[in-house]
């Protein structure tokens, strides 16, 4: 089993373990080199826990890629609320995004269309088709509401983690999957969890829906620690990362969590941009020491 296990984020349903590792392995090595720990991990020591195919529509003749979603497919409730939260976050970090005003914050079809239109012109979602944004919304929603899919995704992570695994590196929605998987295996030997671009701290939409459920009530909740006291959890976030709406996870999971800010430029949510940072490499090296 690998010493380092990566867990990918949303929107990777058309890729696979090997294609993702082609991007992650060299970026991870660069981050370790920046941290002064070049050679800390060999190529064979890194594996990818892949669950993206669980979201891929079954193949059929005359159908290619994601379903042709439109604004009308964004469901009321969770999906509309998360979309509007992304819009607010994008407007705060990107001056080119027109901020939502009080009238458009109501979850109406018109506000959904306005949000998708505003996000399509942002740096964060540059190059992402409208149907891709809607598909990403639905991936998060489906993971949190479809019990069988949720269990299968967590099992993919647990299958990749062995007795020799010391570091779990989890991106975006993958940080939610990895967190729940580690909580589901008491006694695991992972010594470092490095989450990045993580939505784990978003109240109501994500934090309050975690399994196991956080302790406390209302706005005063505390997530369960995903391991023993020996586990070091580092959360890395870029100020412009729209998915990581809550940058500092310490209020949600405790002060022993290490909170790190990085600067990924126009690639705020890109996994490889995170992985190449020296502080990210330091967090991985610490778990391997």
C-alpha cells in the first residue's frame, strides 16, 4: 500500500487513477522540493483513491460526456443555496464579477440564471461550461443525499489506505470523502491529513451534514476529529478559492488543526497549484517523517 494517498475533487468523472496521478505526482514532488524534502517519497509511494466514475452517466449510443444541464436543472434548496454562495464568494475575490444584490439573493429561477452568468465570467470558472458548473453542484448534492453512492465513495478511499499509509492529501469534495472515511476507520495509521480547496467548513450546507454529525447545536458545532491525537491535520486554502468558502477550519474542528493560506494566482482551486507550494510540501513531509 502507498505511503501517500490522494483523494481528488469534483468534476473528475471523465478521468481515472493514472491520469490524475500524472498531474499530482510531479506537483507533489515539486512541493516537497520547495520544502527542502526532495526524495521524501518515491513514485510508487503515491496512490490515488478514485471515486469520480460513480458520478459518470452510464454510456449509451449517441451520448457523450455530461448531461446537457441548464439553469432549469438547478434544484431548489441545497443546489441553489450553494450556487448563490459561490456567487457571493466569487464577487468578493474577483472585481470582474458583479456582486449579487439583496433582490437577487432569493432562490428564484432568475437568480439562478444570474448566478451562472456571473460565474461564467469569473476567473475561477473560466473555461467551465454552464452544464459543467451545474454538474459540479449536483455532485456535491448527490454525495450528501445518496447513501449508497456516499458509502461507495468512502469505500474507495478506505481501500486505498493501508497499514503503511501515513499521509492523506484530499482536494475539494475529496476532502469531505476523506474526512468521513478516516472517521469511519478508528485505529488507522494515517499521521497527516492535508485538505485543500475544502468546503468542509461551510455551515448548514456541508458541516452540519457530515457523518459522523458534528457535536453541538446551531452555530456552535464542532466536527469530530478524524483520528487519534497523533494525527496532524493541515487545511490549505487560497483566498480566491470559491469552493473553499470557509478558509479557516479551526472554529469548526478545533485549534489543533493547522490553517494555511497560499497564493495560487488565477488557478485558485487547481489541485496542482496547491501541491507545488512549499508549505503544502512541508505538511506532507511532516507526516512522512
